[in-house]
C-alpha cells in the first residue's frame, strides 16, 4: 500500500469517526473520547506537517499549547500527582482535534452532508424517544423517567440514569443550527425554528435548570442577532413560552423550571449547595494563587478542614468553570480561559453594533449560532460541569472547530 492510499484511508477513517461522535456521546465518555484521540493522532501523524493554517488558527494553537504546558506543570507539582497528570498530559488530543476537524472538512467535500444527516437521525430518534418516555413512562430501551418525590418527573431518554439529556441538547443545538445553515437544505429557517422549539421542550422536560437557562440565553441571543425572517423570529418568541405553558400541566416541573429558574437568574444564586462549593474553591485558590492545586484536585482537597465550608461543599468539582480553574490551575489558568470568554463577548457586542447601529450584517447565521453557543458554554454566572470532563470537552472543542470552519463571511456556502 503506497503513501497516497494510506493517506486516503486515514482521511476516510477519520471522517467516519467524526460522523459517529454525536451518537457515541449518548453511550458515555469512552467512545467519543476514543474517536477524538484517534482523529487527533491520525492528523498529527499523517497531515499535520502539510496542513496550511491561517493566522487566527495559528494563534489558537499557540495559546492552547501554552495552556497545555501550564496545566502539565501544575500537575507535576500537585499533591495529587497521578490524577492531575492523567487528566492534563493527554489534554493535547482536544487541542489538535480542532485543526484535524478543519482539515477533514477541507479535504472531504461530502463530510458536511454526511455529518448533518447523522445528526438529524440521532436527534429525531433521541427527541421522539424522550417524548415516549415522558408520556408512557418508559422509552424504547426500557428506561423510566426519574421521579423526584412524586412532584417532578425528569426524562433522561437514552442516557438512562444519567441526568444529562438537557445538557447534551443545549450544547448541541448551536452545532445543529450552524450545520443546517451550512447545508443545501430548502426551508433552512423553518427547520431551525422547529429544531429550537422541540429541543427546548425536551430540555424543559429533563428538569435540568442550568441546561434550560443556557438554552434560553442562546435562543434569545441567536434570535436577536441572526438574519432570520422577522415572522419566524416573532413565531419563536411567542411559540416557545406558549407551548411550554399550555402543553405541560405538571405543577412540580413548572415550579422548578420556571419559577425557581427565574428566581435563580434574578438573584444570581442557585442554591446554598452551589455557593458553598464556590466558597470552598475560592479558599483553595487563596492557598495556591498562581498555579493552583492541579487539575481534578478539588475532589481530594475540598474535604480538608481549612477549605471545607459545610457538609455539602465537597464533591468532584465546584460546579462552576471559573471557580474550578481558580482552585485547580490558579490565576494563570483562569486568565487564559476567561480571556476566551471575553473574546466571544466582544464578538457578540460587535455583531450587535453592526446589526443595530450600522444596520449591517457582520456574520452569517451559521457563524452567529456557534459564536452564541460558545459564549453560553463559557458563561461564568451559572453552574456547570467539570472543566476537565472528557465528555464535555468533546462537545466544547467540536464547537471551537465549527467556529473556525464558519469563520468570517464565507460560511453560508457549502464547505
């Protein structure tokens, strides 16, 4: 087998793995992480040297490698050496997943179509299965909803006992919308409107408040900034709350997902459980301000008497990205990731300025969707998952990949 054949096989194999990621994420963290690792390794072995980068991608790789080197150093001096190093040393797979994905799309003109078709099939089955579980108390795999004290029925769909259906849908919605606008579909805007409504209903039924808040923020930003037809914008603003309020007469769910959620937003406070975690993480940060205690160290250090706030202030992570970064990577790690959030905040403000002041469109809908998605993912004032969680990182770096793919004024054309 000659070099050209090997390269072609490697490219096609990587494309297949990439298309399977949305389905693999339903199975848990192992398979999607394996696929990302293989895609990154294949790229580094066969394609890295001959790939061409634009300036913004070069900056991304440079800054990401600085962050990578820093968290490895933080791990090496951590008291939890093995756990921290295991988490940080192989983090490079996510960094190089981004240029690998861009390379795949540049060299396989059909990848956009295949990936979008598989996303659609995945989400059609997932959403139908979730409604089946809600209305008939069992999904196609036999999983029942999780009932909380007989006042709140939480659907989990194919995720079984893991309450992450809402998180999965809220994080994948920007990716789906972006790919719809990159496609050759007819009635793109109508498909997007229907997708937003049905995703919202499933997230609402999952009873995941953080996912619901992220969904609301993303939907508001996207509708406000996008170039959707005004009638469709009005339809979304009106239909989403009406469908939620009329269709579901579940008082326990309404209280948790509407009243409790909006009270949390108003007070910027979710629960004592969350605030105690934040305080514990902050005390850890004060002890090692520059370099932190090492990735994934919170779960081991939070029970120390000098950090512990209460019996409920210790778990696997602080439930907030930035408090986790402060406690585990110190001020240096925090600054790098928070700067990323600031970058996307300014990007959104720039889109606002162009749209409402200059009466011009800075970006296409595919770009606006993914920019809003990353902004919400990095939004600091809400509880979220473990920053070093492999499952979450697969989705996050998929969003970052798509940001580069849809970069500036050329993205409505099919890739």
